[in-house]
């Protein structure tokens, strides 16, 4: 890998990591909007201090308390649960650097280079393809949830009238 190739790959990493973080920020914002508009009681000030996973759990509990649970709300809950699952990958991407791994074949001495994110505790590696897949999924999930959130809050306003 030449220095120019290395710089080009790092630029791709920067773009992918940026997309992942910005799009996950949309999921964070969705949880704040839900807590500001879905509950009939004013809880947004207190609930805004909760971490992401706890906000998701609270929203799910509120929404699942509706009887009967409308299909669009059930779909939104599934998306919230998926967002919660994705939070660990977001944390791994946000809190661990992209590193250059060097692999040397013992017999031939050939060298292979690969950029990846490796968790500080070890055990998890995210390559560029995995980071792209994550960023795309988060972007799609946030878009789908933004489209649904209006229907969820409309249902809440109709139910409280």
C-alpha cells in the first residue's frame, strides 16, 4: 500500500465514520422527540438525562402500554429495539480509532495491510465493509423512523382528546 493509497483509504474511513455518527445522532434525536411528544405527562426534562438505551426502554414501555397496539406503533417499537442493538457498534466506532493492522505471512514473508477499528478490550474488529454496512443501516433506520414518528405522535394526540 502506497502512502497515497493509505491516505485515500483513511479519507474513506473518515467519511464512513462521520456518516455513522451523524446518522446515529438522528436516532438519538428521535428518542428525545418521542419523549417530548408521546407521553401524556411531562417527562422530557427528566428523561432527557437518561442514556440512549434507557430512553429507548422508556419509549417502548410507554408505547407497548397502549391497548390494542396499532400496527404502525408495533413497527416503530421494532425499529427502536434495533436502534438499541446498534448502539454497541456505534460506541465501538465512536470510541476506538481506525488502526492499520500489519499481517506478515510466516513462510513467505509477504505483508498485508488492513485498516480496521479494533475495540480497546479486544475481541471486536470492524473492517471498512462492516463500517459502511453499519452506516447505511443506521441511515435507513433513521429515515424510516422519521417517516413514522408523525403517525405515532398523531395517534397519541387523537387518543388524549
